[in-house]
């Protein structure tokens, strides 16, 4: 091959051979799609012919290509055929052998003309398992199989048996990762729906606690529970939550964070309008106040709604500390939040436009530290803030031992090297460090994202307009928050009613014996949380 042929082969595509694969656009034909089930001629009910049921389910589950689908055929007395269908790895095989298969083999012979009498009795009398139900609906049995159950079909019977025998691998109950506290319960949600709902029920031991089952996703049918206390929660709130959940038209739902984005009213708002938590005690306390909560299978967090801007800044430890300690903690937390948002912008506004408010010697020190820095203050601040955010993101993605080391060593080395190279001033390192520490004091992780975005906005406003720009930004942001609602509740409640009895509770922690009333803006069925005099002992 000469040079011309080599160039031609390099730039001109050759003819396709049989061994090459080219992905071309085409109209793919789906053999079976559950989303178009209504147009399918497949039977919707269990047939009394076992071959029809077996053929239909093999086609539905793509058996034997789908190799984790197990079909166990058995012969009952008098050679009556039956089969079980389940997904390997999602059922308790020991219970399946002892409580189901062994029981089926012991079922006495039924004459064909008497089968209809015993369709329900198979599940009621002979299947030795706690949760078994006979049904004619094939879809409900298939849904149970997909959720880790087992389906039983017997020749001649027009009903199948649905068994809740799931037992897949899952993470055990452990401490909360992001909402840790010294006092109070140390249990956090895991990925199992029933375990999570049981953790809440273990705290609220009342039959008035409703766990209303929901399914989200046309294909995934992800299961969840909408929890509320029936004699406390406002019926309109429950109906609105149910309406939003039922209105989610999507094929697959993987996590509860996706559901939150579907349910919140302002998707592009900087601040979330739904609270998420991994603590069962926090969910229980919210339910007692008259709120509703959503738990989803496979998600270790719960959604609480409605919520307000003040409640997003509250920590679960506030309820377990004594009042002076809790108020001190809350004040420090609020100061940290304001510093994480406003400190960089205030620094730029002060050094660029309002030097007269700085003490003289401090002004001399700031000027001397910035004498050899080649960048303007705003470029210097953005560079350091971006570096800090990169270290934080890298620390989250790295394994725990490496992540903590990266955060400490990376921050120290980067800061010291930047100061030594005269890229940034030492005072800027201090500003960024205090800002970062303040952002870590934020209780809600999603709220910390909001504050990080707001910080950049106030940096721009402070560098352009000084204190006037920051004041204008605070005013505009307050107006934006004032327009927000969370399930019909104004987001700044109870601020619009400054004389409200709940205004002090929004900012400070009240004594536990002075919390007689539930939040008025929830309009609960029973607004009294405790008696007028709940501490019924008298001091001498």
C-alpha cells in the first residue's frame, strides 16, 4: 500500500464488513411494555388452565432469558400440577420450602367439581405463612412478585395465591449520618420501607397513625407510605399531598429526592420547600404537630411537609437540650448562617466603598497584607471560594479517611502556598475559613446549597454597590421568600404575624411545658398539644 492509499484509508470510510457493528436509528419493536398493557390482548385474570398461566408468565418475565426468575413446578396429591414463581435473591427460600412447598404437598385431593369451594381455603387453611391471599387479579400477583413476593398457581383453580415472603439484602439500622446529635435517639432510616415505618410507629404508639400506601412510577411502581395522624392533621393537607403524589406521571422513580422535586411548588427556587430527614424521631415530632410525611422504599430519608424557612434552620438537638443550652446553640447557628451568606459580601463592600467604618490600625493591616496581591479583591475572593468548594466536593467524593485528610491538608497547603506566592492576602484566607465554618453549621444539607448560591450573589452586589447593594439583595430575597408557599403555608410563617404565639418559638426554644399549642398556620383538627398546665407539681 503506497502513501496515497494509506491517506485514503485513513480519511475515507471503507465498505462495512459483516464483522463490524454500526448502531443505526431504527424503529425498535418492544415485545412487551407494561405501559401499553391496556392495548394488550393478554388475560387480566388467573386462568384455571395452568398451562395458560405458565405460558403467560414466562412471556411476561422473559423466561428463561431472565435468569434470576425461578419457576418451581411441583406435583400435588393425585398428580395435580402447580408451580411457584419468584425472583431469586428477593425471597426467603427457607420459609418458602417449609411454609409453602411443604404445605402444598400436604394438601388433600380435591375433586374437580369441588375445586371452586376450596380456592380461598388453600391460602386460609393450608399455606403456613403469615401473609397469603388468594386473588383472581394477575396484575396484583405480578406486582407482588416484582416486589419480592411469590406467586402460586394450581391447576384447575381460578385464583392464584400471592405470598409476601420477601427477604432481600439490606442495610441494618444505624446512626444518622448527616443529622447527628449527642442527645436523643441514635437510630436512622435505612432503605427498607417497613423497617422505616416501624421505627416511626415504635415512637408513636397510636392507632390514629395512618400509613397510607402509595405507588409512584407507571413501570417501577415504587412503593411508599404517606403518614399522618388522622385526628390531628388537616384533611386538606392530606388530600393535597395525596393529589400531588398521584399526579406524578413518570415511568421510574428511584429515590425520594426525585419525588420531592415533583412535589415542590417552585422547582427553580434557591430554597427547598420540603424538609427531608433521616431521623425517625424528627418525623414523629412533625406528625404530632400536624404535618404529613412520605417514606419511600429504597430511600433512607423521609419528606416532611409543609415546612417554613425558620424550621429548616432548627436542629433536632434543640428538643433534647435544656432551654438555655438550646437557645445558645440556636443563636450561634443563626450567626453562623448569616456569616456564611453575608460575610464575603460585607468584606468587599467595606474594603471597597466604606473604609471609614474600619478601625484605622485594622485598615493599615488590611492594606499592608494586600500590598503585593496582583488581583482585585473580588477576583481574589472568588478564586479562594472556588478552591474551597472544590476541596469540599472532593472530600465528599473521596473515601472517609482520605476525604478528611484531603480537607485538612489540602486547605492548609493551599492557603499557605497562596499566601506565600502572594496570590491572596491572609485576611482573605480568614474570611473564607470563617465562611466555610459557618456553612458547615447549616442543619439541612440542601439549605447549605441555597446559602452557597446566595453568597455569590451578595459578593457581586457588595462589590458593585456596597452596603446599598447588600441591603437591596436582602430586601429582594425577603420578597421572594414571602411569595413562596409550602403546601399552602406561607414560607415565612409565622413572621407575617409578629404577635403570633409561635414567633418566639421560631427564633428561640421555648420551655417544653410552655408548648401548649400546635402551629396555628397548620390549622390542625386539634390545636392543643399539651394541657394548659402540663407540669402539675407545685414548689413549696
